[in-house]
């Protein structure tokens, strides 16, 4: 029973680490998306300012 509890704890720790890594990757992708969206909006404004 002790070994089973230990193995379950190891598996749980591994899953928690994977979820943490996925959350970090998602945050990086979201930050990159927001940065590109802001750059695109800035570029569109720049083009609108220079159009006839």
C-alpha cells in the first residue's frame, strides 16, 4: 500500500509539472499573440495615416 501511494504521488507530481509547463507555454503564446496584434494595429494605423 505504501508503494502504491508513493507511485501515485510520483505520477501526480509528474502531471502537475506537465500542467505547469503547458501553462507557461500558453502564457508565452498569448504574450506573443498580443504583441503581434498590437504591432499589426500600429501598422494599420500607420497605413491609414498615410493613405489619401
